């Protein structure tokens, strides 16, 4: 099985879209490929080829649905409470229809729909920041989990933690942007959701037809 983590940006921002492809080895993930930048066509071509031979689980860091009438989904309300306990700012969990989020939501929903039409694909919505904050122990670790988007030192620390967590094939010098870190964290969230021997730190069930994808962090 392949586990794919996608840190998605808005439709015109391919340079900040990062994809990490891992092979599930049971007790670890082995990094096969990093893709950055990435367009929708790049992502579809990559995952189409992967799914021709095996099951592919895709964790996408973007809202994959929205609440009719706007504002928070029930997901955001409950996730915000969970992340506050981890020391994260409430503003890190934003409604899908917020002005600064809407283009990302549109891209996420389109990509998830296209991927779901393929065979052997499972799509999961994820939140890399919450994934890291919920797993990295200790005061120092929590500091790096909250600062990695702004600090190269924290990104290096988290890359080393990922190696100890079970991500093989990673080289610290390759994960120099927060987008690449987030793509790997997205893969962790998806892996923990689907693996029979693992479990997510926090999850939310799909509720079709309006919210058709489960959430994991």
C-alpha cells in the first residue's frame, strides 16, 4: 500500500504545493518520492500511476467540504477545542468558506472528487499541524511543533523526530520548507487512520453526502 501526503495550496500556487509518497512497511513508512511544486495534473498523474498497481491512501491538507450557509463545519468546532488543549492558536483552524480559505477549499474539493473517481483510492482530510502537535512529546517538542512554519531549526528538529517516529528514507536536508514537512505529516495522519495496528490522535467520521471524507490528525 502507498500512503500519500499532500500539503495543498491555492489553485494558482503550485510552488507551495508539496506531495510525499511513502510505501507502507507495516511498522514504518519508506519515502519513495517528494514532489514540489505540484499542479493538479501532476498529482493526478502520479496517483493514477500508483493506484494502477495497489491501494493508495491520500491525506490532503485542505478542507474537502463546506458547511451550507458558511462558517464552521462541526468538524472545525470540535477540532478547534482539541487543538487548543495542545497549545495551538484557535486561528489555526479556519472555516472553509473564510475569504482566505475559499480558493484552497475549492481546489481541495475538486482534487478529492477527481481522485475518488479512480480505483483503489481512499481520500482523507488531514491537518498536519495538529498531527505533529498531538504526537511530539515534551516541552521542547511542543515548542518545535508550534514554530516549524517560521523556524528552520524547528523544521530540522521535526524532520529528525519523523525519522525516529518511523519514516524511513527521509533526509533532513530535503525537508527545508514547511510545505515538505506538512506533506510528510499529512502522510502520518493518513497512515495512522488506515493502519489496523495504529490509530489517529483525533478523527472525525465522514457524513455523506455533504461531508463525504473522514478526517484524521
